[in-house]
């Protein structure tokens, strides 16, 4: 049972590292800090899952960095494609779209990101995993258990709240233009019906440039009213 808590903590740490990587990636490209991720907290579970998969499946190839790169490329691309497909089926909307990139598959994965996944696998096997193992080995088992339980509770609550929010987002995304028209006319409209966090983190929730531009212009007003 101790190993369950051990691997959960590794999953959580990798999820946080993934979140930081996403935020930095967006910042370097747009010079804006965006709260990336489906959840409220500073963690992205798909990174945690991906890194654990790489650890379990590729640790046996430690001495062959080429295999680690190629297999990380493949494993993480499949995971991203499946996650995109599943979220679209559940919420009836597209959460990200790489159609404008060269060499993409149905807009769900693209060569550029897959190459980054390959390098991420290299970093995971040779740098991150050894460092995380040392860190966790230095913590008493009782502390790891308590921390794991607390984090599990927090993440479960986060998933529940974020899922309800995502459902609301998917329900109103097709009517967003009309909602903004109402806001333009009536400044006192209750804007908490619109969750800007997910719209800014996943602009493809609204696959309409006109609507996205209007959202950006009204962002300050949304922030003041919420």
C-alpha cells in the first residue's frame, strides 16, 4: 500500500511540473501568463499519467536514449490523442486544435508537440525521475501517506468542480455571442455565468475568431464583475 502513495506523489509532482511547463511555453510564445489546464489547481494530470507510463514502460531501456526518445514520442502522442477524443465525446466540444500546424492528426496531435514529448521523456528518465526518487526517499512514510490523502481529496474536489464548470462552458459556448451582446447593452448582467479561465486556457472551446476577439476585449470587464 505504501507504493500506492509513493506513485501517487510521483504522479502529482509530474502533474505540477507539466503545469509549469505549459504556463512557461504559452508565456514564451504569447508573453502572457495563462492558467493552463482543465483543473483549478496548478497541476495537469495528463502529464502525471504520461510520465508514469514512461517510467513503467521505458525504464528498461535506460541505456538506449534513442529508444526512450522514440517511445516517449509515440506513447505521449497516443495519450494526448485519446485524451482529446475522450474529452470531446464527454463535453461535446474541442478543447485544443492543432489543425493549423503541419503534420497533425485530426488536429488532436501534431509533430511539433510530439517531438517535445520525446525530449520530455528523455528529461523524465534521466533527470526528473532520479531527482524525484531521491526527494521522496528523504520523506518519512507517514508524511507521504498524509500528504497523499490530503492531495487526493483536493484533486477529487477540483475534478468535481472543474467538470461542472466545463459542462456549463460547453452548454453556453454556442450562445456566447448573444450573451456578450446582452452584456454590451446591460453592464449589470451577472457575468459569473461565463468562466473566463477555461476560455482563455482553451481558446478552441469557441472555434470562432470573432467571438474570441470579443472575449479578449471584454476580459477586463469580466474580471471586475466576477
